[in-house]
């Protein structure tokens, strides 16, 4: 273990005052136990040496010496020696990211096989899968820009939509990177951790070039660019795989302005790389995101130091074994040693046994709090065990949600919201209700979150998603409705919400997916066209359960 002596210091230096009695205690004992000193005033010095029995000048290890050493070592341990900084125990250690994917027509060029867009879509999924435990969102852009998936830790959400993405979904062709940056920045603006925006495209809009450069330089997020294309360009293919032709039957080709892209990236200060057949581009993005997060975290966080004094418990315990030697009469020595040992241990030891424990875990509870154990399991993907370990209700709820135990997650977040009126708890209530199939209840929860946190892009996007799912659900029900069941449609709709209110029911993804079985591409096309035609539409004001007045909703539309 390497020690940086320049950073060495004590967290609680006042404990070092115990070194004074540790030094004085043997001196006082020696003076009080000196036989010559006690008899010198009564017997002449020349006779005293002949009257003493045994070699009184020989000093052996006595209990008082051990006590002095224990006192000194315990004082140093309790003072908290440290020389290494550490991250806060629950700090954000994964960089949030928004990927801005170009869906302009030239992305169908075949110079990057199979096409630029197909390679880019594969990279989007690779990046999301490589960021385990980190939140990744997706924005698409051409002549307009639209949110596809808000930042989420679940790659399955991206896997649902990314395969359906095509250039034909966009209402207007173009390469408006600035519009995508606006949407991405709004998504990341409320995140405490430093975020990254990754552009994946084959060009830029020359008319808005200067505005984009100024916008990029002023951005608080890190911007990266993965260029899709080769200098030779390629023919453009249609959605059915045929070669696209113009009105005269000539195949349409798409160029690639490599020099212009490099110049723009240099002027805007955006690191640039190319899409590759291997995973080097994915690794490059991930490393850049983590490095930027670490740099920003280092610049803004307060210093926290790793306490190392608890290691001194080991020599203290070894010394206490000497107290069992025959003839040692300081019976209270073990009590002193144990007191010093527990005083020197970190807070995690004193926090042990704060909650009921399972047999076999008492040792772990002596070294880590329940929340620290939960975080350990959470970061390794064992969300069910993490949920059982966490005592912090927000982390417990997040672990239950990640474990897809949406019923228990809903109960936990509902309790948090009742006690704290937290917008985060309301947002997760909406997510849990959505996964349980209660889309109307989810919309109400999202509106509560927007009331507490106006302008929250994720909540606004989820409200739009829930409304679209409700419409798709109604269309699916209409398509499969039997004539004899027509009068029961409204009762079925209400009954589903009541059934989902039972938080102990088993979670299922079938209800969530049922509304999208028709076509995710159709769902996205309709949504993009609606957002492009009506960029700002007021949403309804749902009544909060148990409230006497409606909650004002934020405006939902194109972010």
C-alpha cells in the first residue's frame, strides 16, 4: 500500500492528546515502584544496596507498559490517520448520456455496410449495453428533432425502439444538429452528474453552422461525434433494400464531407471519431464519458478522505493477548482495549446491528452498513438482494424497480412521496404504474412530478408515451372486441386500473408491450408528425387521488 506523505493528516487530531498520558504513565509507574527511592530516606545509600534482595535494576515488560502502548496506538487510530481521498458512498459514478442519432435521408447510404443508419443503430445498442447501471437516452434528428427514449438504465427500452428507426419516420429531412443538442441539454440539465451528448451522423446543416458552433462552445455537457460515412460516399437504398433513384432513374448517391466535418468539430471543440466495424468506437465513447465525469466531479466535489486508523485494531488485539499471561494483575485491561478499539473503528461499525439481520451476515454488518451492502449488490446487478439490504427508502425503491418488482417499488415510492413529497418518488410511481399497466394512474403520477419539478423533460415525454399507449391499447381492444362484449368495454378499462392498484400483484411486461404490438415504427411516425405539427399542446389536468383540486400539468410536446 503506497502512502502519499504529502497528503497525510489526521481527521480527528484532538485524540492525539492521549499520547501525553501514554508517555507519562510508564514514567509515573517507574517512579512509584522504585524501591530505592522509597527506602533512601530511611537507609544509608552505602547499606541500601546490600539489603535489597534480587536484581532490582532489571526492568521487565509489565502490564503498565502494555497499557501505555495500547493507549498510544488507540490514540493514533482514533485520530483517524488518512492520506487518500475517496468518492462519497452514494455519489453518481456513472456518466449520464444522450445519443443524438441522425435520421436524414443520406444515412441510408451503403458506403458503411450494410448502411450508415444500420451501423449507427447497432452502435447505439452497443453503447447502451456497455453502460451497465448508467442512464442512456436517445434523440433523433433530421429537419426536426424528437425524443425517443429519456435517459434510462434499462437497455431494453432502447432495444424496443432502435430497430424500428428509419429515415422515413422524420417529418422533414435535414441535418439540424443544433435542434438535437437543445433536446439533449434539456434532458441532462437537471442531472447532478456531468453528462455527455454523442452525435452519430454523416454531416451538418451549413446554414446553421455558426449558430451550432456557438451553442456547442457554450454547452455545459461534453459533446462527442461519431461520423458515419466514407470519403467516397455511396448509393442510397430505400427501405425495401432497392437502390433509390431520382426522377430520371439515376441512382441517388450520398457524399461525405470529411474535411467539413473535421473543421466543424475543431471549431466547436467536439472530439471526433468514425464508426468502426469493431468495438473501439464504443470503448472510446465510454472512456470519454467516464473521464469527463471524473474531471467534473473532482472539480466540484468536496474532499472526502479514506480513514485508515481501523487497521491499528490488529496490533491492539495482539497486545491484549499479553493480558492473559500468568501474574498480570490488571484485570480491567481488556475493557480498556476494547473501548479504544471500538472508538477507533469507522462509523460503519457503530452502525451495525441497526436492523434485523440474517444469520451468517453478522460479520458483514460489522464492516459495512446495510446501505453499503445494498449498493455493492446494486452495482453488480443483483437488484433483488440489493432491495433486501437497503434501508434508505429511495435506494430500496430503485432496487425494487430495477429488479422489476414493480408492485413493491410502487408501495415504497408511494410511502416516500407521502412523507417527503418528492418529485423523484412521484416519477418512479408513474414508471411503476406504467409497468403494471395502469397508464392513467401513471399519467397522474407524472403530472404530480411536473407540479413539483416544472419542465421535467422525462416526465413530459412519459406522459406523451402513456397517452399514445392508451390510444394504441384502445385500438387493439376495438380490433379484438366481440359484439357481445361491447357494453363491457368501459367496465374493463376501469377494472384494469383497480386491479393494478393492488401493489402485491406480480409484475408483467405483457401489458406494457401490448399497446406496441402493431408497430413501433408507426407509433414513432405518428408521434413525430404530431410533435412537428403542434410543438406545444396543453395536457389535461388529472385529479390526484385523495386531493380536492386538480394538479396543474406541464405542457407536453416536442422537447
